[in-house]
C-alpha cells in the first residue's frame, strides 16, 4: 500500500427528471482507495453505485465535489485529457454480452485501444500483445479471430477484462463484473482479479451485490443507500461489527455454510416503503424502513462519523455505540 491513490470528496450528481424534479443519484459521497487495494461498494439496485464508478472513469462529470486520482484532480477535464486518463483508469462492465461490439472480432475489440492511442507501429507487436492479453485471462491466441457470439458469458467477461488491461491501467472499476456469471465462473474471475492485483499492483473499485464475494476481495467496504454512504470502513470491521441498521439487514440475508448457525440465525427483514429518490424528504433516507429510528432521524440527515478506527457510520441512533467503543 503506497497511500491514497483515489480520493473522492463530497461528490454530487443530480439528474433532472422533467422540469422541476431532481433525482439525487449521488449525494455528497466521500471515500478514498489506497494504491494496490480494493474498495468494495455495495447496496441495492439504484442506490448510485454505478454512477460513482462512472465518475472515476469520467464517463460522467460531477455537479459538485472533487475526484483526485494519483494526486491529480480529474473532476473537470477536457475530452483530450479524458483520453489520456483512459491509460490510467479502465472499467469492466456488468453485461458481458452488451459491452462487446458484435461486429468486431476479439482481436479488434482488444486492439481498438491501441489504434486510438497510436500504439504499436508494427503489426506484429500489436498482434503479439493481443495474444499475450488473451493468454493472461485464460483464453488462447486463436480466439483473436472469433466474434463475441461464439463465446460463453464467462469467456466474454474474460475478453472484457483483457480489453481493460490493454493499456496497462493502474485503476480498474469493476462494475458488477461477476453478477451475470455462474457461481463457479464468478470464483474464477475473482481469483484472477486478485492475482492481477498482486502481480500488476492494480487498484480496484469493486461494485457488487454479492456481499460474500465483496468480503473475499475487498480491503475496505462502503455501503450505499439511495445515493448516500451509510457505512464505510475496513471490511473486517463492517462485516464483523455492522453499525448501520441497513448494513445489518443486508448482512443478515447472506447465507452461511453452517447449518448450526443458520438454524439459530435470525434474519432482519427491512419493512416499510423505500423513500422516493426524486426530491427526497429531509432527514435520513432509511428513516421509513428503520426499526431504530428516532424523531431526529426524520428531520436531519445524519453525517458520517467515526465509531472506531476508520469505521464510519451515518446514523443518529449510533451515539451510544460510539460512546461504548471509545471507552
């Protein structure tokens, strides 16, 4: 670990829905990722995880806040500078079927980055690099001349990973990179990503629904709910001592391969209506579904506060727990 490689401060992204309605997709989100480590970003569908990831690749430009990668502010850079940023930051997309151009061969898909960035004047060098990338991700050189429809979902995702590695990036945003794959293939892909991180010193933002897989790969974990972070800290702390009621509910739903534990385990069912993400009411966005809610929770949005080490939670009801941990 060589210090903070990614720093996101007070990131906001609002989308206008109609003339007067505003969807607060990302609302005042802050986090950091150390070089060579992995931050797992979890939460329900529609909570803003992918929007955060696309900001790091500068697919989206933030409305407010700052994004620094390797000490450089990329919040508002030109299109030309975005092209240069692509050499440092790449993305693995969720859908291995839609993310590959069906009219290109695999070699053309991977080699497109070389054309854009004017790399490898020699055709042989370009071909050798494509073959090397295919072999790195567990495919063979002969696959370069085939089209995406000739591959399975797991093989297509390996092609997507090879494309992401083509420019030798330092940061990779994995946007639900395993959710569309079979369980056995998921494990292979995750283990491959871990090996790449070890050998290439890669930094990951790992966006996922599968909490057990996030625990396996992530050094730190951030939990999002309706555009805001509700809990953030070292993965062992977040999973071992969850503080926010939403995090507790999510973790209670994770199955454990222990029949004795499962028989005595009580799942926390999160009841109530999900708050409207368009023009949300003041206060905590989890207020309507929270069993531990206080009157203050419906009036004032709780800020992220430390409850021990770098473990942070946005919850008014965690005051007593904070005092207990500090003693």
